[in-house]
C-alpha cells in the first residue's frame, strides 16, 4: 500500500488544527510512520509547536474547520 503525497496531514495537538501537508510544502515520498513530528509554527495559535504529520486513508474526511 502506498500513501499518496496528498494524503498526509499536519495536526497541531494544542489547538486541534488540521491542514494538508502539501499545502505547506511538506512532501513525503514512500514514507510510512506512526509518530512523525516536525517543529513548526502553527498558523492558528501562532506558537512554535511539535506538529504531527499523520497519514490518513483515502475515505477519511477531515474534521470541520480544517483547511482542506
């Protein structure tokens, strides 16, 4: 099973913001992980946070209020 680059999401655990990783320049090719985190600034809470990089299945719907 391959995960397409557009199926990766960024999640800020502090303010619960979800955003597509490709929209923010994060491209993961042939990558699989369960605990990937990157240090970045959340555009909603404006703080430097450990942002989770999460892969989602194709039939998954993003939470309301996400930038999808």
